[in-house]
C-alpha cells in the first residue's frame, strides 16, 4: 500500500521531524550530513525549546524552527523558510547574534561564550552568484579575507532549488538528506538507498501522514494553504511589478522620441507618431517633463 508523506518544508512538518522528542537521532544524522559532509562529528545533542526569550527589556522575542545544543558546547539554530519575504536575510543575522548573546547572564565572562551556527534551509534561491547548494559565511577581514580570531558565528545556507540530483545519482549522507527535504512529499515509499540510513528511515516514519492525529492534519493543511496563498500573492506582485516596469519603459521611450522631434514637428504630429497625448507633448515642449 502506498504511503503519503508530509512535506518537510512546511513549518509544522519540519519541527515534527527534526525538533520533536523522538527526533534526537534524526537531527544528529541531519546535522552531520549538512554541516560536516556526512562525518560523525556530532555524536550527541540536546534539542532545546526554540523560543529565544530576550534578557533585555525591549529586545524582540523570536521563534526558531529547531534549536539544539551540541555536547561540544556549540548551539545550532535551524530554520526552514519557504517564502522569500522582505528582511529575511536580516532576521537570520539577528537570530544568530541573539542566540550568541543570550548565553551570558550579568557578570558572566565573555570567554564562556560558545559558538553558534545558524542553519537556514530555503525553498528558493538566495545566492544566484554561485551554484553551490550549501554555502557558509563567517567573519573575515574585508581585504585580506583572514578569519576573525574568534569564529564563533557561522551562517550556513541550504538552497534546495539548486539541488538537482535524481534518486539514481545520490550517494552521500549529505545528498540523501537534501533529497529527503526536496522530494519526500512526492514519494509513495521509502527508497531503498534512503532506507539504508536508520535515521532517514525514522524520519520517513515520522513524516508518514498515517501517523498524524486529526489536529496535526488540520494544522498541516492550514499551513499548506497559507503557503500557497502567500506564493500566489508574491507571484501576482512580481507580475504587476514587471508590467509596471514595461509600461514605464515604454512611456520613457515615447517621451525620448518626442523630445527629438520637437524642433521639426508640431505637437499634433508628434502625438500621432508617438502615441502620447497632445497635452503630454505640450508639457515636453514647455520643459515640464
């Protein structure tokens, strides 16, 4: 019997798969695959409450999708983002800086600060300048590109649209997790090559829609509808922007042609030739353009 898997790109599904009580082994494997090229660098971690309460009054409260503390002391904050909303890139930096700063209480020494990795998975392209699916940003000297002495803040991005490999082409743990994120919703069974990894097989079991209760199904449907509505709104706004740009470009060209004809033709002839109104031509002739 075919299975129906929930889309791990939605906020609800991502948190359920990677941030629930049963997600420990899943998240360890996922982070090793994405952050450390499949090497078993992370052996253990603690999944934390993703709510970042401010220590200073007036500082903005924030929520993350998943937050984990590695036993090496590092904190990893993870966010799945489907929509490319305004200010998103600033929010990532804000959340990373906040996760770093709220480690200390008044009187604590700065040497107690542990590194923070902000891992962001996007369902849209952020950096069209390069083709790499995974990119990492750290503090460096501007001209010489020398690392800052304390590399405690790292921003890691996974741009899912750049991942083009088919099921037959994937091999590494990194590729398997990216394929899971990109294609789980389309599958009806766990592919053999994916099921070889116990944590990925467990992730598929968590993502099986048959294991969700009624409230979870309603929440999932609500989020899916919201995302689609927002995508439609963004698409319409982009289309209207392009149409407005074309109209403004055409008008600019009409005016440019008309200005070149002012010394040789009367207003009516220019209006007939360019498509501008006589009033618009008169305004150009008088310099009010």
